[in-house]
C-alpha cells in the first residue's frame, strides 16, 4: 500500500497523459471555412481534417458532405454523401496547381475547394 503522498505523482502523470490525449484530438474539430464545388458554387461550410496525410471532410446544411481521402502525394479519392447514400466520385482528384486548397478531376473537370 502506498504511503500518503506517493499517489500524487501518479495522479499528476495520469492527468497530464489524459490532457495530452485530449489535446491531440483537436485535429478532429470542425472549423468554419468557405467551400466551392463545380455543381454548387461558393458556400460557407465546416472543414474537418481527418488524418495527418491531409484528408478532410467538408459539411454544410443543404449540401452534400464531401470526403477527400488522400491516396498519395497530390492525389485523392472523393466521396459525396447525399444524406441517404454515399457515392464514390469518378476520379482520382489531383491537387490544383493554381490553388492548393482545391482538388480537380482532370477527366470530368470537377473542382472542390475549401479555404
């Protein structure tokens, strides 16, 4: 049985570990952004990074939810959730050279951006 005060250091270490773990989840918080899609034009949205590779999700009331899943450097696959179904969009999409916040499908000309 530990003596009085011996647990204090362990509790502090545990509290610190929990704090660090929670701080690491900050990446998952949605941030206000301005979005653009070829079909819908410009609209306010929420942007949420999903991994360290640069994948993300954009959401907005009244618009499809888009998931950009990074496949390799400068290339991604995009999915659109229309509320009742999630659809893989044709592609891959490539990071736009004229605006690094945008992803473009060279075959369809579709463009998706989040600033």
